[in-house]
C-alpha cells in the first residue's frame, strides 16, 4: 500500500542565541548576537530581539554592531550547542526512522506512512514541537508538505515558533506569489538575471519554458528550475548520507602574506581533518587546499555586505596521494606543497580538505606503522584532554570568523 508523501522540515529558532538566552536569564528579551567578534567576525546567530534591528546570520560583525550597538555579543560555545543538538535529534528520531540532518539545528523527517503511529501530519508536527520544548526548553518551527522544497519554505514562513502545513492541492497557491529568490538554487546572481527578464515571483518562473531558463540560468539549474517552481521535487529524505569530503578553514583577522604563518595554520587544519577521518574509519585519496585572496576582483560593482565576500577570488589546488591516507603529517606536507603553487599575494582565508574517501581498512599493509602508532596516541590524548592538549611543533591554532552550523562528521565535542 502506498501513502502520499509527507515531509517535515524542522528548524530551531535562532538556535545558538536561544540556547544562550535559555541558560542566562538576564539575556532574555535582549538583543543577543553570537559571533561577530574581531575585525572579520561573522554573525552565527541573532536572537529575534536583534533581528528587529536588521541583524542576520552571516552578516559581518562590524555591520551588526553598527545596526545594533547595544547588542550583547557572545563568542559562543560549540561544545554546548552540539550537546543540545544531540538532545534535539534524539526527539526527531522518536517521530521517524528517516531523519536527514542538514545542520546542528535543522533536519528533514519523512513522516510518510506514520499516521497510525503519530496521527495526522499536523498533530505529529505539534507533538514534535512540544517534545523538543520539553526536552530542551527551546522553540522549533516546522513546515509540512509533500516535498522537501515546500516543507523548507513552509518552516521559514512559520517562524518564529510556529507550524505551517501545505497540502498537495495548496502547493501552487503557496509558492506562486513568493519572490523568485526563495527558490532553492536561485542565488543573488541568478535572481538578478531573472528579475531583469521579468521573472519576479516563483509563479512567473513556473510559466517559463526550459529553453528560456537554460539561457538565463545555465544548463544545470535551468533544466529543473521550472519543475521546482511548480513544487515538483522528488528528492527523498536521506538519513546517514555518506560523507564525500572533510574540510576545515578559517578567515584571518587581518590579511596574511607570511608563508610560515600560513603553513602553520595549514598544519592545524590538516591535523584536524586527519583526526576526524581516523575517528570515522576513513582515509582520503585526494587533498585540497583552498585560499581566498585579499585583493578584491577589479571592476566589480557593489560594496554591500551581502555581496562583498564574493568579490575576493577563491583558488583551489588538488593533490592525488600515492595511496589513501589518514595521516596529518602527510596531509600537511602535501598541502604546503600546494601552497607553493599559489600566488604569493596576501590571503584572507585558508582551508584544507580531504576527498575521494575510502574505508581505512584499505590502507596499505606496508604503510608507515610508526606514524600510525603516533596518530593513535595523539587521538587518545585528544579524546581525554581535548584537541589542543598536544600538537605537533609549529602548529598554530586556526581561529574562525564564525561558528559552524554544520554537523561535522568525525568531530569530537572536546
């Protein structure tokens, strides 16, 4: 027997800021901003009191301080937020065996066929919201729809602390009047092109043919944009998706040209990526180095904070390893070699990634056993005393411009 699809999107409200207000009663009712410290800090979360002033996540800290000078700026505590996230997801898993984590505070749940267990979708959604509040003291907004796209937009519309259900026969009426930029995959550049062509709403987009959209948006997005605009989204909820890559990066407080310092931060990232791979029993065949140059692209108009970061060129270099590896020392050497292939210009960001993953059981039988023993010892110390308890010589801790909302595989709470 087949059931109509029921997809629920759950999104915690102002997650990091709400956790801080929950734990510190003196912050309740005040504009709380997590992140945004330092000259290049970025806002990770803003309470709804701060949003009244126009503060939003991903906004540069200097802009947030200009808009909300009386805001309470907090550094944030990822260990605490990760622990609360585990409690939230434990609730989600009581409502469906199919939970797809999007980040620490957001997930899709497939409720298809669960009506006998949890009741109609709306009742299930309200029960989930009540269970999250009982377990954590926090609010979660919920969207329910026949597809992931519509459920995601519905949860956004339900914020803060609400629930919106869109039935199959309501999808077009719900989507049509929304701005075209609300559609998945339509970023600022694509939105500008569409508006210039007279496409301002999702309903306008749904009426355009494929050839027109491919000309405007390119082959990939243009091929299915109209279908998405009509609410035709057949993607399934994918629990436990396999990782395709692991990465770490940071933005420097000031532009850095000193190759020795960049190399020391690369080492920190390489060791972190390697440690996460080992924790998950994986090894990588390919290493990736990423840098963002400090010099803006010439001739690009616009200085608004929403487009500013796009003006800095991002360069990547890749190296194929002789055999799969999970060794931070090897990752460091390869990444530093890749750095030599980069321009000598000052940079504002550096990152290290590992991809083309295989189970670590495939590591060569005659690999460097001494390195493996050392790595095991480092991992045991990190588990007991934290990742900074013991580091290799020359390794510099990498600070980040913003706290990550991503659920990083192989990452410890220490």
